C-alpha cells in the first residue's frame, strides 16, 4: 500500500510518463531511476552520488502502451512495509533507495527525503519526498 498524501495533483506537479528499461520489473509505489527516458528500480550508493540519475516515484501503469507515470516533485507519501527496506526507523531519518524501496541513507548517499512519522506497530511510514534530481 502506498498513498500520496499531499502534493499531487496540483498545478505545480511534475510527473513523467516513461517506459521500463529492457528486463526491468516495475510496480506501483516503486522508486525508479530515469535514464534516457527509460526507468528501472533505484539503488543508490555513496560511491556514485555525483553521477546518480534522476528518480521518480511510480504511481501508475498504462498496460496498453506499456508506460508508467512517475512523480518527480515534492510530495508526502505514506507507505507500508512492502515499500521500504527492513530496518529500525525514526522521525527525521534521511532516506535513500535500495532495490526500488525506501531505505535508511548512509553517509554520502543520495537523500530522497525524510521520515515525518513512523509507526512500528502498523508498519506505516510517512515520508516527505523532496529529491528527484
């Protein structure tokens, strides 16, 4: 489960309609990187921060055309544990992406957003997504 809580749709919304890269498996609620107009699951490392490509949060799939809609602007997203890596989390933790999911950012890694609220009991995490570049 994921739910865009604030920031879309709006006049300032930036979203893109893109196709999956060859062999890439994409699903709604996934964080993807965008290269040459194609997308694949995002995994960021500190070593590649200077050259990390743009990323998007996938919110839809058009099966006939084979395209995906990805949000690329500042939004608040609520996700369940299927959309983040297993770890211990707390409010204000910096997040990056690993295998298309939110994950705790290590020093030097690209930061996509921060945790606004985390409920370990329900598994729901509210994230302020602020980075698509």
